[in-house]
């Protein structure tokens, strides 16, 4: 009886709309909502960049010197905010002073993790112009994430235009020095006040920004990993390929466990086969010489639902196919067992290993702890990165900072 009741309730929620009865500018926790049936084919208004409203801060912050920037600690003067309701669609986009959110304790994001986000950056080129890197890929992934957890999707092109306006307003926070950028964090949360389980009738999308320096403040250095086989980051049919906040908190304890034993990050293994998946919160690449042919091969795990569809991952693959294959390399997306990696290392065929992600671009790996042994990842004692990792870093940075004209660079 209870199951039937819950099924009927969820069906009702999916075919209903939630009408906000308070002003847009009243605190979220003070609003009340009424539920009304709507047609599944109803067209709701999309985001309209032409209606952007801007309220500038009256207390601008002092800029933090570049050498004092810590990733994710300093934030800009403003934030982009767009609300959505099931009855009215996307409401007026606003850029407002950076401020706290006001949410009722029963807001669904707190109880059922209706939250997804993106990570992207804005750069200044040598002429002082602002550039984004492949924002269309971030918008595509944001919509995949939001739709998976019953949050609304948004027009990616429209949101990119709004983010561009936001970065222009915050341009003084974007350092001109190479290696520095403005980290952008688009985030969407369910804001309906309810502890009933069902699709949220209201949501908030906001974008905040943090000026950041090089990911490695002490220099570009290789890290060591501990292979994690006692915990699983994601599983087939799950949501490991989506950028959901719920994916990240469970990863902290295994990372702390690795750190307690002297390793900078952990390497996630999957299943009895111990397939290599991700390193910490980054995708992983391996360069190996083929045992039979001697051909060099750049490998990474396939998009099978257990790894994140990284924008940097896709960029590395695209550049490798364009620039390494003509040099005789093979480029593959396939499952790789940790035992295969260890065997290649023991036979001198493991050339290099590196992680890839927005924050660091590439993160070279020196050693991996596996079953009580240290697997050497091909770097010489004096080296901090292999040839492929260095080239990828330089190629991608060249595009990000406008040194190379490329379709991936979005000029604001």
C-alpha cells in the first residue's frame, strides 16, 4: 500500500507545476508554493540574456596579490543568479553583489542532494582580452548532470553569454600573468521547501568566481598515488559520469587514507579485474609501449558511466589524435587493469602516467602504491613530467591564453 501511494505521489509530482506565491526578491525560505497540474508538453520560458539585470556592489574588494592566491579561497565582488520554477521556467537573470543564500532548513538540496556544478576558467590573453575554454562542453555536461537528478536544463548558448557578461564585470580579478585565471563555478540546486521525495518545483542556478594561480604553487611536480581497492568511486548504471556534489564527499576519506600513508592522491580501481578509472577527482592517462609491436600507445579509461566526461580529457584525446598519431602513436579508450600497468612498468614499457582536469590541466604521476609495491611510472629521478604531459600542458595553455588561434577559445 505504501509503495503504491508513493508511486502515485511521484507520478503526480511529475505532472504538476509549483506556483510561487511570493515576490522573486523575497528570501527563498519565506516563499510558499502551490501545486497545479500542467501538460507534459507545456513550453516554459528559457533563459533570456537580453533581460540581464546588473546591480553593482557598493563595497568592492581589494585585489589579493597573485602570490597569495589560494585555490577556491578568494571570491569576486559579484555573482550571477537565475531562478527557475516549474510554472514560469527561467526567470530574469541577475548579476548581484556576492552574498549568502537564504534557504529554509527543509529545502530539498539539503536532504536529497539536488545539486550539480561545473568547473571552468576565464583567461586574459597578452592583449588583455578575456577568453573562455570550450564553454560549450561545460554547458553540455551541466545539462546532462541536471537532467539526471530532475533539475531543469538551460540553454547553453544563453548561459555562456551571461557568464561572458559576468566575467567582463569581474575582469579586474582576472590576473594577466600566464598560469593565472578566474575559476568559474556554475552551480544548480533544488530550492523547493519539502522533505517529500520528488522532482523539485523550483531551482536556483548561480555562478561564483575565484581568482586562482598555478595549481602547483611550489612548481610543476609529479605526485605519487595509492591504488584504492577497498572503496568504489562509481559503478555502471550509476552517476559517476555526472558532475554531482554527491559524488565528491564520499571520495574524501579514501583520499585522506592515502595521504596518511604519504601519497598525494588515490587511484580508484574498479571490480575484481581492478580496472584503472580515475585519480582523485581527475581523469587518468597512461603511455605504454605495446608488448608485441613496440608502438607507443596513449590510453585512458572509456566513457562507460564510471568516469567523468572531463573537458580536459576530451581535449587531450582530441589533440593526441591530431598531433601524436601522425608521429606513430596509437590513441585508445579502453579498460586497463592495474596488473597490466604494473607489468608494463616491470618490463620497462610504461612511459608515463598523468591525470587531467580543469584545475591543473595535467598532473604527472611518479609512482603508484599497489599491493604493497611501488609501481614506477616511467619518470627519471630528475624529471617532473613526461614528454606527452608537458606537450599537452603547453598545447592546451597556448589555446587557453590565445597564443594559438583555435576554435576551442571563446573570445568574450
